[in-house]
C-alpha cells in the first residue's frame, strides 16, 4: 500500500485550493473585461461613467495581481517534479534571451552575453530550467526600473557548467541579501516572495549550487553551477545526494 507523506498531502491540498481560487478569478477577469468593453462601446463620457470605468480598471489590476500570486504559488507547488535529460544549456539561454528581447528593449536594458561554445551537455529539465532562467531575468529587469545592463555568462568550470546572471540595478542591502531565498519574503510592492525560493529549489533539484553577491546601488550577480553529463557517475537507479546551496555575501564586488 502506497502512503502519502504529510508534505505531499499538504502540497496536493494547496494546489487544489489554488486552482479553486483561480477559476473564479478567471471568471471575474473575463466579466470585468466585458463590462469595460460595454462602457467603451456606449461612448459614455459623463462623470459617473468615468468613475465606474476607473473602478473597473482598479478591480482588473487587483484580479491580475492575485492571478500572478497564484501562478507563482502553483509554480512552486509543482517544483518537486523534474525530468532531467542531457540538454544544451547554452542553447537554452539563447532561446530565453530571444524570448525576453522585446521586454529588455521596452525597458531600455542592454544585454551583454558571453556564452561558451562547445560546452558539454548538462542534465536538466528544459522546461523547468527555462522557467528558472526567465525568473532570474525578470528579477534583474525589475531591479533596473530606469534601464541598465544585463550580463550573462555560461562557461565550463571544472566538472560543472557555470551560469552567471548579473544586473546593474538597485542591488540589495545585507538584510535583503540574507533573506532573498526565503519563501514569502519580498521587498517588492506586489512581490510574492516565491520567485527566488523557486529558483533555489530548481537548482537543488538539478544537483546544482547557487550563490549571490550584491551591493546596494550597484547591482546583483547570481552564480549557478550544474554538473556536466560526462562527469555524472552512476545510473538512474542510484540516489544522488542533495547538493548544497551556497549563498555568498560580500561587502563589495567589482
């Protein structure tokens, strides 16, 4: 008889509850859009209509914010499932850069990349890893509201592939740096506190390590290492030890 751990049960219940909340939120979002369209078609421009339209727009923003929170939560709740296969980390980063290019241009962010060619394959779940890289790029963009530089490097370091994502944004003070990977901890007005904790969990699931250095007013740099396929020993039936996550803190960085 298969038993379910308390953690698994709690995760299933949480995911079910999130879906139950998300469904009526989607209905609300659709009906608010229809209501807005009705006012637009009617062409009403009296003070009462403008007030109603403004309130509808406020509700739309709040529903969208709640949907974002639930999406982050569902991403985190699903985080226990990864299917790692040999994959090209450099190609994956290229794809994400192309996908994010419109957002970077819109926010006046200059992208500099140094991606090593001929890098050996990495054991990764491409969908999950792509979401992790997107999360880090979005985090970097949000840290540069006035624009800046986003620097990406992928290279081989010993038996591992190293991915470094650096921004020239607002940076973090020592307290923010200490708690940046904590669940539900965020300094952003609409932040859920799940983005970086999800990133950390994904890295650990890939037997990787993650470190961060940051300085207020100068920027932040995340360094992720992942084992290369040719350096991995054993078979799929052998349990691999959980890798440690290192959170590096420095007072200054170049």
